[in-house]
C-alpha cells in the first residue's frame, strides 16, 4: 500500500502495450498492491473492461489516459507534429471522468486527429475540472524542453499547468536505466522544488513481467513494419517497463520516498464509479 502504479498500458495501447487486463490485475494482487491506473495511449478503449475486472478482483480502478497534446493548435497539420507531447490524465471524480471522455472524443475528431488522436492546450484547459494531470515520460513536454536545453520554457510550462490544475498537477519521474532519464530527472526535481509542485514516481508499464519485454518488442515491430533483426527499428532499449513491486520501486527511487508516497495520495483522490443499467 506504499505505492500505486499510475502509468500503465494495457493491450488497448494498440501494438504497444502487452498487458492482458486480467493477468495484470492478478499480478497487482500478487505483489500486494490495492489500486492501479489504466493510461492507454490516446484512447479509452479498455476502460470499461478494466473497471469491471477491477471490481470483480477487488482492486481499486483509477481511470485515465495518456493523451497526445499538440504543441500548437490541434487545427495545424504542418507535416511535423503528427502526434504531440504525452500527458497523463486521471479522473478524480465523475466530472473528471466525463471530461476525460469529452477530451478523448474530441481528440479523434477530424480536425484534431493527425496520425494519432490529439488535443491541444485550449481543449485541455477547458475540460480540466475533476482531472489530475501528470507530466508523463520522456515524451512529455517538460522532458522534451529540458532535453532541448530550454530550461526557461520548461519552467514556464510547469507554472502554466500548475495554474490550471492547482494541487492536482504532478511532475513525473521515471527511471528505466536510460541515461537521458537521469539527466532529465535532476532538472524535474529542481523545477518541482522551485515552484512547490509535488512529484510522483511511475514506471511506464508496458508488460507485466520483466521477461515479457521481448513480446512487447514484437508488437512494436509489427507497428513499425520491421523485424526483430532490423537494426534501425524503434526500441525502448530497456527491460524495466514491467509491473514492479513497491520494493523494486523503492530501490529505484531511494532518493525521493515522497515520490512513491504521492502515488498513494493520488489513488486516494481518485474515486469514480461507473453506473450501468
């Protein structure tokens, strides 16, 4: 109960996530955790199945999505920004869930979709009520700005999001043994402290067990129309994107215990019951 996974891709992250929902929840219970989020890439296809399976297995469901946010207006299709920056949104209450549905529906609208479903900051801020916002992985806008050396831009963006989401905006740390993550995390922690923004630790789960990483690589190959033998294929270059236990996460983030504790506080904030019938 000292950690909750808030960045999780099921099989509904098409040709990217390799987590069967029922097997995922069985593993959640096996490692002693009581809640978990669903944050598939750009869609909410799996939310109902996930919600019902969680209720059946006695695990608290946290309903969310990893949205793609266009760096410009969603109406601009310039041959460059085909998807956008990643952003984790979690429904805190019924209003948040309805806003999440609204955002995801609009992301698939003809004027917004550009290879992937997309929103922009205009839509995000308009439908922000009831949502918890987390800065996401290396594909998020803050890490991208830090990687580019635009520290001023990263600070300005963090303040902009904090102004909208208030105490429901969190800066997200990840560590899969990738050098760039170590560099980015140092700056993310500095920004969080400077502007009094809470931090969380996530593990960007794409498969259930460590040995499943090979199957996720196969899915990525199918998506990119490559083979395992292709040297130029896209790869995460990590076998760490699995459902880790609290002990494993505590060892990885031993320097910031609060980042683990804050995931539990978010889980306590999120209470959505989907009514049927």
